[in-house]
C-alpha cells in the first residue's frame, strides 16, 4: 500500500501499556507497528569502573521477567515485542533504511547517549516523523515554572516551586494496536522464567500494578515517614522503585493511587512524604537533563574534583562486603544477593566508599548501576554526586557509620541476617595497593 504508515515504537524505560501516551499516539497514527526493545549492553565504561563483565543476576532476571510480561500483554492485542541484541542506532537505522518506515516513537530522553541516537536519526532520515514524550516524569518540560537551564540549584528551591503544580490525569487504557510490521532484524528469544519464591520483586506491568494496589490497600502509607529509613522489611517503604525504574508503572499512576488512598483514609505527614520522595526523583530527572555528560564527570557539575582516588583492594572489599564496617558489609551483601538495598543503606554504602575508603565516587555509582534492579540513571548518579558533594549540593554528605549503626540496627539483627561481620579491615592490603589515578 503506497500511503501506508509504518511506525516503530522504541521501548526503553516505559515498559507498559497503561498510561503510555506515546503508544496511544502510535495506535492512532500508523497502520502497522514494530515494537522494538534493544537489550542494554555492559559498556566499556562499566567494565572499567566495576571490574565486572555483566549485569548482576537479579537485575538481569527482573528485566527478562518484565520483557516477557510486556510481550504477553502485546500479544493480547495481536502485537509482539521484537527484542534485539544490537545498538539502538544500528537497529533503528536498519528499520529506517527500509523506505516503508514513516514514524518513530520514543521517550524524550534525559540520557545523552539515547538522545544522541535520536539526533543522528533526524540527520540521516529527515523524512521520518519522530515523536518524543517524557514518559518517566510527573511533569512535562513545559509544565515547569522555569527552563531546564534555570533549574534551581537545590531540591528545596525546586520543591517549593513545583509541589503545588497539578499532576495530569493518567492516560486511558489502550483498546487496540496496529498489526506488526515486517522487518529484517535478527531478534532474541527470551527464556521463559518461572516465578520463584526467592524473587523479592517480580518484573512486569501486572506485578507492578498488583504491588501498588496491595500497598495502598494497607495502612502502611499512613506511617511511611516513620518507617522509611528502616534497612529491611516489606512494610517499611513503598518498594515502588524497581517498577518505576523500568517504567512498568508510571509515576502518575502512583500519584493517582496515592490521591485515592488519601481520599479514603485521610492525608498526613507520611502520605505527603511519599509525594516528597517522588519529587526528589523528579528533581534528579530534570537535573540529569540539565547536567548532560557532567552527570558522569569526576568533578560533577561543580567543576571541583573531590579529594579521592582509587584503591583496588579497598574497592574489592567494599563490593563483596568485607570492610571494617559491618552495617555497610551487610548492605553490600544484600545488594549482591537480591539486587536491592534500602535508601538508607545506599547512603551509608556511598558515604563509606567515598569518605572512609577515599575512593572515586564513580566506581561506586557504576557498581550500583551494574547490580541494582531498580537502577535509574538520574537518581543513581545524581545521588552519588550528592553524597560526594559534586552535584545538586556542593556540600559532601559524610555519615558517622557507628552512629548510624546504633540508630538503624541497634541490636545487630540486620548485620547478623546478612553476615556483615568481617575480619578484614579497610586497610588489610599489601604494600602494592597504591592509589590508581582514574
């Protein structure tokens, strides 16, 4: 058909059908559609900073579960997910080289790498209409009372300007999708993963929605502020982050559920604090867009490098949980085994690496990226810069590890649970462990 419109929907961190503005737009604009996902590669950058060769088991498993779930949902609409193991530009340029493709739909990326792919596609294929939308944020860029370049330099200033902004309603459910379009890409068949009782989190949109509805059916939200800093326990925090990170659920959906909870049960400091934490996530989102590649620079956005370097043996001990700090050890062992760590644990582990072990913060940020099943580029790298004092605040955050242990694990239950006690001290290295310039 000469005038047939063929679209490509490039899924990234928006792995859902509900509240998906762009997918709804594609359904209304094109006759046939390729639903594309490019498996993330373990970059040379990560290999250098982590000394690892692949993502952690839990992170990979959670992603595969999510992709299987998305493919099953698409098949209910006569569609399917085409998964490829090549670079996004290679995949998209191959599809665009076929004269039939007329439209591309994708997130309005905050990461410079993905956005560079789109910029190159615009240059090489100017005839193709590219539609982008911020799929991971509460607000759109035009909703903000300032330009991204004028983003407030502190979270408090940001919060005061945006917390009263209305959050737009979630998008209606998609009722139909265009039929799949043919293409010549070599796709990957995913293994069928059986859900295990060992899975603390199960990937996929259906599990995301079930978890959120279950959480808001309990009174936990009304005591969130009092429990949010606990190191473990399903009821202590919302645990929405894994599904928010890959977009199995949208932040607007969470906000809508929170608003409904407050209508039923009343609002208090704790329910507000859930919104408060989502605003932190929002701030890091726009901060990443403003920072660009500076998000990954040693000196961050301040231009002033911290007084840290790299000690290989200390970094290895930190990764495996064998430092002189039992609580940090327990947190790292929890991360390595489950792919998850509490927010308090992340702050303590980051502070330890930077301020106690004297190690370049990027090594820690990269290792978290490789392991966390709720990895989010903006929140992860933004938080590490924040602790190092080279990001949203120029004041570094150093936690008193002994005091924190007394506050959050006074009886040592968490340390005991994760075998955090270690005979190794942070300086149990031989004389050749000289600092290495990164």
